[in-house]
C-alpha cells in the first residue's frame, strides 16, 4: 500500500503508538490501514459414494482438480458464500451443507472454511471457472493432480471419516514444505 | 476507497468484466481492489467450573464483559491469533486450545473463530484492553452486561455442552435484530 485509500497521500510503514506491528499509516491524514488475512469458503459436495471435483480453468494451478471454493464476499455468511461458490464453479446445488473443516494457511494469510453437503441431483456442468466437473469414486481420485495441499487433506479426511460414519468438524494448519499423505 | 493504494489515482465503483459485484477499480492503473470480510479470533478460557471474562477497556461496548478476541493478523494461524489475543487481553495462557465455534456476522462482514481451552493456572490480570479480568461460575455470569450477542451464544452453548460433557464444534449466524436467549 503506497497511497492512502482515504486521501491519496503517501503512506509509511510504522508501528503505531500502543501497537507492536508495522502498519501502513497515512503521512497526511494519519489513518492506520490494517491488513488482515482473507477467508476462502467452499464445499465438499458428495453424491452417494462419490465426491464432486472441478478442474480449474484459471490460474493458479490451471488444469488441476479442486473443490469448489472462492473468496468470501462482503455481507454474506460463510455458508452463503460456500453455496454461491459451488453454484458458480460447478452449477451444482447442495442440500443443507454443514460446517466440516477449517484450513489455516498462515504463509499466505488465508483461512479456508469448508462445508460438506449432498448434491440435490446430478445437475452440474463445466463453467467459466471449471474446464470439467465430475463425480469421483474414492479409488479414482486423481491424487497427483490435485490443485492444492488442502484439497488432499480434505478428501483424505473425508474418506477416513466416511469409514467411521462420523464427520467431526476439524481444523488443520497447512505448512510448507508440504508432505503428501497419499503420494510417495 | 477513494484512491488507489497502488498508484494514488482516483478509483471508481464498477462491475468488472466477468464479475457480478461492484468493485473499486482504479481509473488510471485499472487495478481491481477487492474487499473481503475480516476474521476475528478468540478463546473461551475455562478453569475448572469457571470461565474467564474480561471487562472491555475500550470502545465499542466499553465496560461490558467479553471473551478475549481480536482481529486475526497477517501470517498467523487462527490458533496462534487466538492465543495471542488471550494473552494480550487477559495475561492468561491456555493449554492446547481446540476449535469450538464459528460465528458469522454478515451484516458487519465479520467471521469469529473461537477456540476453547483450560487455563494453565490462575495467572491473569487487567490489561490495557481490559478494565477487569475474572473467573465466573455459571450462576454469576452477567448476562445483561455482555458486550456482544455472540458472547451470550458462546457462553450459553458452552454451559449446555458442559451438561452433556460433549463440545462439538458449531457454527451460528448472528442476525439483527438479536433475540437474547437468556434475557426476557
């Protein structure tokens, strides 16, 4: 942040009085501009024994498989955002999604909030954001072609939880370097 | 956002191509400046049968009781942030806090991520942010003097869960107008 979004003057990095972190502070109007992590909201959509994945049409990780998710928008709940992203990226609707996972990714200052929910029906399709959208059985999951570590963690956990028929909400921190659980 | 933080030129509100929401877009460098909800991280600290509350030293709701919580900082996990806020606001340390609740407050574009954890010991004290810090038994909770609806929900749920000796992670949306569960 080089310029103050409020008055357009130059900002400087300094630790405000009573604070202990560097902040962007306007040299003219003295406004402190805090920066905070972003949250990403998404869904793990299921259909009977299968899960719905989408192949990313955009960078980063174009062509790799992911779960529908995206940045949380202003004035929506995390659930509303997750349902919206699922619809936008796959065309699919899910029934009564419930909270399932939080992924902390502090290196990139992001928090993922994931729900899981059963598809209302098999109505889904490729979209501007997804080259392909399809259901996978566990044995067909393309583990080596997943877009992000947290997608592997979410799926790995889901299949494990399914074996126990119990899906407690969990939180996991994704740290780099990442060590895959499914790939040698 | 009146001015572009990157180049200092004027911004305008418009719906970018391929988008469906108004965004601040720079008239000169065309950068799109997205705005997203903020996350707040906190802890419900317990000590045997009691919970730790702090009386707010600052606005909003100065003088009302709350749980230690504050804005999630860049490059920290939600857990690290919750532990930090607990320490900053009460001087207390908790043992192995675990995820407990997410509160969605879409009207103010905030998401609260709460942990719960047992205090290491009874070392806590008033701080710059807390006029008073003390342990309360359930029957002494000042329900009419709580700072925010979500504090009531968290405590109400905690005492209910304690009765069942089971503390599943839950999510709740706080909508206004707020209807208290504990006050007529």
